[in-house]
């Protein structure tokens, strides 16, 4: 058995009397089957409208429980059983720079309506006061509310057009011809679909218009055609701005989304005409010179724009962005870049042709062989034959003519590179061929397929801006947009300030961290979000006496590998672990394509030599570029062999760095079941609404497959703290679910067993049981951090997942309903905070970003609801992105200071490095677990039907491969 090196003085925790109600785990209780208790009752109906145990309903109860007055806390002596899933652990320092965006995001099954009017989010319980006050600037620009009536009209275009760009062109032509007459001099704003808005009434309630538009994309032969469209504009409703004014003043809790949508469309109208619009983003090669990304792609700079309701009124949020676009090259030049070789003299191989076909399918090209006539076509494929062999019928008698002859006779165009295939354009049933040399890629097409690692790195360099540079670009973007001269903003009476908003902020203090008593430094106060392990020992260092190493890197000689392992073992010992200096067998060298054979060989040889004792740890040295090796290794170790593993890249083996080794030792310790550090306030029982009674903290996330991965499911992960009062160890569970399904389906579930009848299970229930096993206490309070939810999904996710939590609790014990606080964590937002004065060095970190611990809960936050921005980490490069926390349900009656300081302090307990991190660790761990679980999909699991990804009926999804029990017990996703 693994031993925990825990000195009796490591941490002394007083032991109060905690009332125990219920009896999930008892010596006399019935047997446990798969972590589920057979004597548990059926889950009671736990609708949000009739909770019996908690006294508050999402809204904070004034004068509620004060944890400062509670008894000291206790902790029974118990070792946590850890479950978990790990993300790729190739580097020691794992906090990535948050440096901008890369644009690459009815009725529930439990019978709860997602649009329930009875549910409202908790109101802000007041503003926070803790911390050192300061002023920061936010990329929000005050927008003055218009005083005009806003009218909504429906637009119907016949024949129907699917392209928003064409729709806009049709309506623009209509406005051009009829503005001064039929439209009563009104300048309407149009969303490119069904909705048109005006400031004031049009002279009619319904009217039909005829609009002629020249078709820019046409068949290969014949002149351009002029198409006629019928456009019907019909009055729908008049929008009441009084509702919005009351909402912004805090007198109403529900925001008028229709008004905000209208204002957003009005302010986007001019940018849509000037730039290339993609969602809420606008890109242009004129904003900044495009940077080449390789393989025919380039990075365009652009900006994000959105109107938002805030405490100060309406705010225009502007942020900088970058995205990959296909370079407007001659097609032959694009193909040469894509393949990385000369294509003018040699034919393409089959593999090259397939690669070209995948890259060009769906791409728009324009012809260059007809002088000023630049017709555009969409590529549907690439011919299997070279151009010189292609023939096609030119009449009904099937008279055939070669492509080479046709272009020579019809256009006087001599095809020089007839060894290359042709592009197929238009309808594939009727073959239309265009020689590559006669085509150029149309400018302004975003690349939506997967980028290579090299391209991602190049794109991040473009996106990564120092805070001062980003701030200047944002301000210049607003100034260049010149909203005071924008005819649409003028028409609708919207005025935008050109000054960034100054916001009052506070810098929360860093928490004291506790280390082992045998180290020179027994506790530590982080400075500017970071610290190190010098003179410190892990508070619970584990023992590793049986380990092995496999070297998959050809460039690493045995002596180098042996020296690296020796240095790592020594670092683990210095950091507070007991780590055997020698492996069970000599370091084994294997080829990357023999990963399964190598792993099983080492496992069996070690098992035989250890005579029944199990191998505790496997170290693996991987090539820097290892393809699927990492995922295969993790899948085999954790689902077949039951091995905990630690991977290290070749570059770190050659260049042994003490900081890297220290970080790897931190990861190994928690994978083995230890703790690196704990909050001093946690073991002193001083954390409000955590230390007073047994509290479990959950983190949850859902990750979706990348664009183009149509056969992959979404992965949901839930982690939960398994120690109290330390709240440092987290068990994790994962499951596959229907693609793009954001609601976590397996939080609670029931099924029928032929012997036991109805059986209850699910991730929440299992983690609650695991907490009870590990601590001897049942949770009396639940704090749930939910990552990855957009604002439009708040109600739906809360209703579905809170209901699942309720049912999971009720299934364990009658009337067991601990109070729940449900907090959404958002990182994919566009609010950035900047130092007020970039010359005052004491107000920022080394990277020029705001200080870690900076919290904002006023002015740019929600007018009435309980939210805040927290920048809990120190910047590394680029501009720090604060996390946005939004409390959707609060039965624990947190104050603003309470939830803000708890969240900030938890960010210092992340196990994988000695830095505070940008997202609260439970949510971070859930993300790692979900990311890691993609390796647990069987290689051939591409059969599931993904036709329905968001409805009530989920498509069949193959379950993930099961983890071995001994692996489940440890926190190996770190």
C-alpha cells in the first residue's frame, strides 16, 4: 500500500461536534454495489418550485447565516479515494497565456421548462469591500440610450435566398431606390434575415417591392443574369424603450432582449458593409497587415463588437481578435504552398490530390482568363485525371471536346500546366471544369478547418498583444468607427463615447499556504500570484518505491534518460516525497509505433519481478512531436493496465530545468494521492461558508469536438472535492454524450435492474458517496462551479442540472437536500481590464497586466444580478483575460466578499504549478478531465448518429472505455 508521509504536526485541526444525520455508510448497512447503496430509496420529486429543505430560492435571504459565528470545524482522519482524468502533461508549467481570441462557439427531459417565468437569478447582495481599492480601465464604451420609437418589420424575399450577404444586397438595393419615396426617408437597419428595424414609422403597415439584382455568380457560359426578387415588408411591433430604461436602473429583473438585439444590429450595420463579418466579429486586411501562417493561410486582424446592459447603462464592448483566412492567391500558388513543393513540373500523386481536394472544397474562386470578367464559382472537387486527359460533351449529340481545346478556341487561353487536375465547380452531377492556372482564390474567406500546431503557434503570435498595445488598438478601433458620423447610429439616436470606462476595482489579498512542518518554510505568502518550492516540502508527500521508465525517443540515449530519471527522483525527494532512486527494471527503450507492446511487456516483467506487488508509477519519455502516442499510452495505461503515468518530452530531458522538475514532482505527488499544499485558513477553519460544516465543491464542464469532427461525441466531466476542511483533492468522473449537447446528461440517472429493481446512479450521486467514504461526513453544503455555459443557456442549464443535483441528494436519503450555490464560470467573454496608468509599476505585474486578485463587481457588471470579474492570475504574455463568475442560484447566502475571496483563494490551490490560475481549480480540473477523456474513445467509435444534437432524444453514443479501479482512486488528471 502507498504510504502518506504525514508528520503528526503537519496540520493540527480542531475537532468540533458535527451532527450526523442519515446513514449512507454504516458498518451495519446493506452492501455497496458499484458505489451505489441498495437500501437507498427512490429519488423524490425535486422540482425547483417546491424544495422543502433549503429556505431560500435562488434569491439571497437577507440576514442569513453568518459563518464567522459558527463552531470551529473538524476533520476525521481518513484518506480520500480519488478518481480522475488527466490532460496532456507535456510541460511543467501549464498556465497558458490568455492572450485574445482565436476564432476557429423547449422542455427538458426532467419536465422543467427552460423558459420558466417563476425562476429568477439571485439579486446582488451588495458590493464587495475586501482588498486594496484601485482604478482600472475596461474595454467598455458608454452608449447613450436613444429616445426614439423603434419599429420592427418582417421581411420576406421571394425566391428565398439563404445567403445573408445576398439578402443584404437586395435590401440595400431596395433602400437605394425607395428610401426617399416609399420608405418616408427612413434609413432602416437589417439583420440579413427576416428582421428590419426603423426609428419611427414607415408610411405603410405592409408593402411589396420589386428589386433587380445582378447575379455575381453564374454558370460558366453566357452573360451575367439580372434576377428579380419580390420583397414584402410587414409591420410586426413597436418596441418599448421604457422597459429597457427600467431594467438598466435596476427596477426590473428581466432584460428586454428584443431592444438590445435591435441596437446591436443598428451599430453593426455600417461595419457589415465595411468589413468581413463573422458572427459578432469584423475582419479586414486593412486593420493590420495580414501575417502568413503557412500552407496558404494568413491571419487577419479584426474586432469584436457587442452592446451590453450594465450598471452604468448601455455599454459597447469592443475587443481585438484574429482569425485564419485563406490567402487570395492564384490556385496553383496555393497548392504549391499547401503541399510544400513545386507543382509546375510534376503531376500530383493521389495523396497530394486528395489533400488539395479537402483544402479547396467549398472555397470560392474567380476566373482570371477572361480579362475584366471575374466570375466567381465555388469549388466542389478536383478531377482524378490531369487536365490534358479531360473531355466533355459540347452538344446533345455527345460530341466530345477536350478541356485544353475548349479554352484555346473559346477564350484564346493556352493551358500550360495540363499535367495538373482541374477544379470541379458548381453541381457535381454536371461536370464543370476550370484549369487551376485560370483561377484565383477570392479574398475574405475564413478558414474553418483544423489548423496545424505550427499555424496555431503563428496565429497566437499575431493575437498576443501586450496590454498597452491592445488598449491602444481598441481605442483606435472605436475612433476609426466614428460612431458620431455613422448614419445608422444618427438615424436611431445612439451616441457612443470614445473613452474607455474607468471602473473602481479591488485587489484581493493572496492567501497563506501551508507546507509540511519539516521544511525550512512551513507556510508561504505568494507574491504577485506566484511562489516556488524552495525550502518547502509537500504537506502530504507520497511514497513511490516501485516505478519503471520507457523511453520512446530515438534521440535520447540510455545514459541521458537514466540521468534525467535520477534528477527527477531527487527532486521528488527534496520536495517531500519518498522516491526510490532506482526503477524496478532498467529503462526500457521502444519505438513509438510499438506503444502497446512496450507497455504490456514492461508491465508484465515488473509484475513478475515484484511477485504480486503492483507497479506504482510509469515514467515515459516521448518525442517532442508524438502524434497519437500520448493518447494511446494514456488509454492503455488507465483503461487496460491500471497504471498511473507521467510523460516528459524529449526537449525537457535534454535541457534539465529545476523549475520543470519541481512542477513534474508536484504532478506526480497528486497523481499518487498526496497533497502539495493547502490553504492555511482551511486547516485553521476560517473560510466563511466552507469551514463551518462539511462542504463539497464541484466543478463541471462539457467539451465539444472541433469543427469537422462530425462523428465525435461531446464529453462531460464533473469533479468534486474529497477532503474537508482542506478542499484540495478532487475526484473526477467523465461520460460521453450527444454531440453539441451542453446539458450534462449523466448527473443523475435511474435504470431498471432485474434483481434490484430501480437503481439510482449518476456522477453527482457517486461523488457525494465518494466524499462520505473519504471524510466520514456527508456534505451539508454544495458549491457548484459550472464552466462553459453561454448567457443564452443560463436558464436551461440551471433548471436541468440543479434538478439533477436535487434528485441525486434525495436518492441517498429521504429529505436530504443540502443548500446549493450554483456559479457559472465564463472565460469566453470579451471584457478586458487594463491598468489605469501604465507608468505606475506598482499597479501591474511584470507583463504589464493588472495585479492578480483584481476583482470588479460594479459599473460594467450586470444591472441587478450577482456577478463579478476576477483576474486571479499573473499575466505571462499577452493581455490577461479575467474570469467572469455569475451566481445563478444561492441558498447558502454568500456575501459578495464571501464568494469573491473563496474563489480567489481556491485559485492558489491548483496542483500542477506554483502559480495562481485564471479559473477556479474545480472548473479547471473538470476541463482537464473532459479533454483527457477523448483518449478513452475507442479508435473505431465513429458509428453513432449525430443527426440530433440538441433535442430531447439523444442519439446513441458509445460509452467511454472504463477506467481501472486502482487508477480511479487517485487524482491522475493533474
